[in-house]
């Protein structure tokens, strides 16, 4: 079989010419006014734009560092709230302290009161800015004036107690001790009001 013309030329030393690469056809979008088209992306105008959805930066305080009116109201409200909470906490702690004092005092005086139902004399004393009284016997009257007995308010009652119990009550809840002469408790600041003094007592045998 004979060689083709292509093979004969290759044997004779002729090389095969490589086809020229085809140019990449890129559309040349020419604007009607003759200016080159506008390039998209990366331009300074795009970078200068603020992204949507971003929160605005907070406004700066007024000149001189003065807070705004709304900020001042907020600070005042927070301060008042804190003060109310602290006052409420102190009140709760004080109420708890007084409850514990009353419980201890009740346990201290349990079964130790010397009140006598037969007492016909009224021993007056000042307690809670008012004149109070407790009915006593003549002997108890003298003992109260001599400091050999005292009076304490426990659970709404005025109890006559020994000086030892009264002194313990003073260490637990001094505000509940109503009358104790050695400590000057129960006397009026005005000497003219101290009708508990034996000098001002009405004699039992006085006939009106």
C-alpha cells in the first residue's frame, strides 16, 4: 500500500505546522457614549458605603462631660432603688433581732414573775413616754423603791421580777425593762412628776 501524501512529506523532512491558538473572544461592551464600561467592586465608593443593619454608634455626651438628662434620671432611679433595698434589709434585720430578744426574754422570766393578785397599791412609773402602773402589795412597793425588785414588760404584761432577773434582762433586751431604781429606769425627768416617791404617797388610813 502506498504512503499518503502527508506521510511522504513527513519522511522528506517537512514538519507539521502547529495550528495557531484561537483568541479568547471577550465581548467588548462599549458604551454608547464611547466611554469604557464602569468596573464593579473594589471601588472607593463601595468601600465607603456603610453596611446595612449595623447599629449606629452611641451619641457622645454633651460637651464638658455632662451626662444627658435621660442618663441622669437613670442614675437617680438606680440610686433610689438601691437605698430602698438597703432600708428594707435593715428593717428586716432589726425585726429579726427584736424577735430573738423577745424569745430570750420570755424564756428568762418563765415562771419567775412575782405579781400578786392581792396587790392593791399602784406603783406608777414612766415607760414608753407614758405613765404606767403595776399593782403591788405594800411590801413589794417598798422593795421596788429600794431596788430589791424591778419591772419588765414581757409579751404585753408588766412583770415584777427579782433584781438578778432584771439585770439579765438588761443584757438581753434593755428596752423591755420598765422600772429598776438602781439604774434610774422608770423615773421621770421632771422631779415634780415622780409621784412614786414614798413622800408623795397617800396614807392608807387617810379619810376624805
